[in-house]
C-alpha cells in the first residue's frame, strides 16, 4: 500500500532488456535506501515494483511486458527520472489517500497553465473512464495523490503548489506527456456497485 505522497525523484541509471521483461536500475538517496530489502515494494510513477537486487544505492526492479505496455515506464530511457515512494508502514501518517500501486491506464497531458505561484495541468482520458473522475475527489497521477479540480467532458484538471512541482516530475511535464493513472479505489468501488445495482434492477 502507498499513500501517494511522493518522497522524491530517482534517476534511471540502467535498463537491461531480457526476454519478456526488462530490469530497471535506479539510484536512490541514502535516506530512501535505509532499511530497504530485496522483496520490498517501491512505487515508480505510481506503479508498484519489487526490489530484486541492491548494490549500494543502485536498486534493481523487474518489469513485465504488461507493465511496460500499460504504463509510462515503458517509455523511459537511461537518465530519465521517476517519482518514487517506499511502501507505507503501519503507523505512518497518511497524508494522501490509500493507493495500491496498480495503474489502470495512462492519461494525456493536454494543457499546462502557469501562474506566479501555482500550476494547473489538464489531462484527457477515454470517455468511459471519466465515471471515476469526480470534482474534488482523489486521483493518483504518476504516483501522486492529487485532488481533482475541474471536470469537463473527458478532461480533468489538478492544481499544483510549488512544493509538488519541485519534489516530483510535474515541474517538468509538458503537453503531450503521458502519465500513469490510478483511480481512487473507494470511488471506483462505489461507482461499480451502483452500476451493478442499477443494471440488476433494469433486468428484473
């Protein structure tokens, strides 16, 4: 489980392509490496990955083809950065919202509005996915727990403060970029349940 409070960015220092999967190696800070063990979970742009090798501050993770295809991790090159978060521990402060690290799909960044102290980003999703996007609700974008701003047709916005822009990839995101999306599990459960109930009532 993750909280969506990204702890920083890490640089991808190596990609080893193998049959049916790839191994990505990232460089973590001393603080993030402390207590890390093989088998632990670390979110990369919101995608839960398992530590397979530790060599000092260089940590390796295996990515299956489905992960490479469904997330923006398959678009990365050596030298690129990813948002990272260690798995939450019992007793940790939950500053964001509960996230599983299972990416649903990618969204396209279609507009960036810069103001003096903040930034608004607009994302576009397939129309059928917008039922999970509610104004003032939660959404996971590249591993960040964010509050949805406005919702228009198949687009939604988020408003970002300087701290988020400095700590995450959002400070350098541009129109045309693709981001990983994880819908709020509670919103998804409620919407799916209501749909099933309504469908069963219609069939009676």
